[in-house]
C-alpha cells in the first residue's frame, strides 16, 4: 500500500477520533483575540532595548515618545549619555530625534531619525515599526491641515487614517507579529497531541496490526506524520484566518507567515515523535511537552531581542538552538536564510531520532 493511501486512512481515523482538534482551534483563537482586543493602543513592548536622544526644538519629539509608550532611557540633548548605554550593551539601538523634527512634520516633510545600532545590527523591531507608523500618520495629518482640508488632528479621527510605514528591515505590524508568535507557541505545544494520537493508536492496537503487515515501519510512521501534518496545518491556518478576520489587521508578506506555520507544524510533529522515543511513561509525556514548549518559547523570545530585558550572551546563543527562535526570525525579519534550512534539519533530525532502531518495539509494546 502506498504511503499516500496509508496517510489518507490515518487522516480519516484521526480527524474523527479526537475531540482535541476543536480545542486546538478554539483555544489559540480565543487567546489571540483577547490579546489583540486588550491592546487598544500599540505600545513599544521592546523599547527597553533602545535609548532615545531628543534634540527636537519643537514638541513632537516628546509627543512621539509618549504616544508609543516609551518610559525609560530618554535623554534630552545628551548624545553621549545615550551612546554610553549602547557601549555598555544596556541597549541595542540609540534613536536620535533631530532638531528639525517638529518643523519638518509641520512643513509636510518626512523627517529622518538617525539610528546607532550595536555590532550585531539588532534593534527593537516593534518600537521601530511604531515610530515609523506614528511619523507617517502625523505627516499625513499635517499635510491635510496645511492644505486646509481639516483644522486640527481631531478632525481626522472619523476618517480612521493610519499610515502604513516602510521600515528598512521589512515591516510586520505589531498585531500580526503577536498573532504569529502565539500561533507558533501553540503549534509547538501541539506536540503533546501528537503523543496523544500515537498513544491512542497503540491502545487501540492499530500500530500492532499495522506492524504485522508488509508495510515497512518507516512507511507506517511516515504516513502518520503526513496525516498529522495536514490536520495541524489546516487547523492553524484556520486559526490564522480567524485572527486576521476578527483582529482586523493587515497581513504583510503572507508567504512568510504561511511558511512559518508549515515549518512549525513539521517541528511540532517531529518533537512529538522524539518525546515518544525517549519518554517511557505516557502519563507524564504531556507535562514534559508543556515544559519543553514553554521553555523553548521564553528562551527564544529573550534571545531574539523581543523580551523586555536585554538578553545575556548565554541566552542569545542558547536561543539559536531552539526552533522557535528561527521561526520568529522568519516572522520578524521576513528572511528565509538561514532559518529555513536550519528548521528543516531540526525537523528531520528529531523525526529520525524518534524512528531509530527500537522505536517500533517500544511504541507497540509499552
């Protein structure tokens, strides 16, 4: 029997036999929407990684800082003070708001904010996006005022005008970023369901019967992998679409977002097989899966520069061994290399380790 036919049989069996698939859809959607709806105003959640030197002769410099939610590492005409934080590695970026910042905006001219970054070239991505969005939106307001179309910024509220900024390092709006980070977490967490499905196949003697056929064991496990892959990709794609529809945010670079979901599913299933190979007690495997998922998530979050404190050198390097780190690299920076090859290698390595000699006997007998 071909592996595709086996996968189809397993797909139909799994999709009917588990009530957890519905929860796998509802729980992420609920958490994502609650998170998005509680964010009435986007804030620079990673602003502690940056310092700001305001040289503006007007008032818009301080207005910008306040409205994007920055509350620390703010300097007024103190370039050396701001740079000292960068040199001491307390921050990764220094933003310098120029003298003519307010004047440029009022004259309908796009101002330039200078950035000084560390050697790694990292920066607070959410903060940078919010700065650009604020500048472009304020610029549109000033242009409309100068043209006599409105008398003040308050007149524009009914028009719901928000500029879509162009950020040098590729822009992903904060709502989309939060959505993808939560989806990635829940996909990795779904490795517990992979273990549950395999346990159910074992308890129902389906694996035992499959092992007595002429089909090689790798074909059997491969067909299960494919079936789980299509189930999880379908569920989390629906999660993404539901979050987009009800969260009402723009999706930049949808190819990168869908690819991230696909790669995360591959990692999740492979992790499930790996856990089954090395964890002998079925009653603790779910707890171990949860601990691993949460651990990888927070280490990756800190190491990718999105945590609210500057990650240590050890965390930065440890994070690079976590698949979530590379999935977030695709989402944050919209780049495929080296993340995609690394994630593929990780998925293959974990799945292979879960199918080495002895796994067949353990899955059938224990």
